[in-house]
C-alpha cells in the first residue's frame, strides 16, 4: 500500500447577480454578438458591493464539506488560490479560516492566477502523501468584477472576467490497487516569469514609483488587468496540451483513458483548439465559460462541481485538470475519482 490523497467532496458557488452580454453593451461599447464570437461567454456572475472573495470561498467550502460527509473540524489544512484576495495583507485564506471557525490550522494563499487551483491541489497532495496532514480544503475563488475597467478602454479584458468559487476536499487514503483505487495520480507544475508583463495587473505594487499607488497610476489604467491576448492564446494552446501529455506519460495512461477533462475556462476558442488538435471529443471537455465566464483560479473546481451536480462525474472515472495563466504558469493533474 502507498499513502495518497483522494477527492471526497466537490463544492461550488456563484453570486446570484447575473450579468448578460447585453448588460455590457452600453458600458463597454460592445455587442452581445462580438463578445460571444471572441469568448463564447453569454453571461457571467458579478458580486454585489458587500460580497468578498472569502465569502464566495466559504460558501463553496461548505458545500464541499457537506458532499465529503465530514465535519468541518476534520480539516487540518486550507489552501486558497486567488488573484483577488479580500486584502493584500493578510491573505484570503486567513478570512476563510476564521469564517469556518478553524483556528490554529495552517493555511496558504496561492497566487498562480488561472493555474492556482492545480498548484493548490499539488501542494495539498504532497502534504497528505507525506503524512503531515490528513484532510485538506483546497479552494479556487475570485472576485474579479471589482477590479475591472468598466469603460470602453477595458473592453478587451472586462468582458471576460467574472466572480465565483469552487472547492474540493482532499483526504488521506491507502492505495492498494493503483489501477482502481481513487487518488491523485500525478500533478505537474511549470512557470516562465519572463512573460509576467504579458498578463498582469501592475498596480498597486512596489515596482513603479515611491509609493504603491498614485492618482497617475489610476488615471493611466495601471490598476486594471492588462493582457496580450494574442500571445496568451498562442502559449495556452501549446502549453496546455504539453502539460496534459506530460501527466499521461508519467502515469502510463493514454488520452482515451481520461473520462473527463476540466480545462481552464479562459476562452471557448482556446479549448476548442486544444480539443481539435488533440482529437478530444467535445463531450469529454466540460464547459462552463458560457454561463460563468472566466473566474480565473475558480474555473476548474467550479466546473468540476457543475459536472458533479449534473451527474457526469462518477466513481472510478479518471479526470484531468489543465490550466494556463498569468506568470506565465501552466499545470496539470490526473485524478481517479
């Protein structure tokens, strides 16, 4: 037998406020048709003024805990992947821990953007397989809507991003038969910091002047996300297949062995290109971007919860998670559920 970690519960949560493409037409000087053609998004969820990232994270966590049939006190590690924390200091996980009533246990914030959730799964998996912790709560959560340029200047980015959260419970398990027993099979993480400025939000920060933020920085739009969309697309459709193949090679599995793929929901065209190039049947790649938009670190766990609710995830299935994001970062995981 070997020590391993297995997913025992999925959770997800999105705000009730629905923002349709038509709601953005006047605000961003765009059209529903233009948005759908370029992104595949029909609508997304944005929070109300009184909601924070940790609020969404906690709601997703509660559902994952319920589905895992555990007590909240069983959790001994929290990992929160987010690029939009409640505050710069402390990290978002501090507020999640407090709201769940779990004082004393360790927590991490993961800042690897769209790849962050897989980084979090990898971290939790390592802690569990080493015997340090037994039950980890891993969350991807974002409130991106409060940091968007909601003028025509921000059209290219602001049509994409949305708010939401997804979570999984990872628990220690003893694997007797690696071909049958549920567990995390493998994770693979990569990064290239030389491309950091191709997809970033540079301010507030310490690199651009004597203080972290100035009126000039605000007026010039440095406080908003900036993206080289063409370059991101090119790298995503290259790196995501590479890192998925890396995971398959590490496990000796074939692409056909994977029952369901959860690709980061950045853009419908990216995932369509990946499926076409790799000859992955469309029905194996679960899609949520049309109704939830790009929730960055939350897209994969939110997608898994969505598929779980629809009855698509069944015991024994092999699931892939694949992402590409700011940094640049890219990552994959294979899990037998």
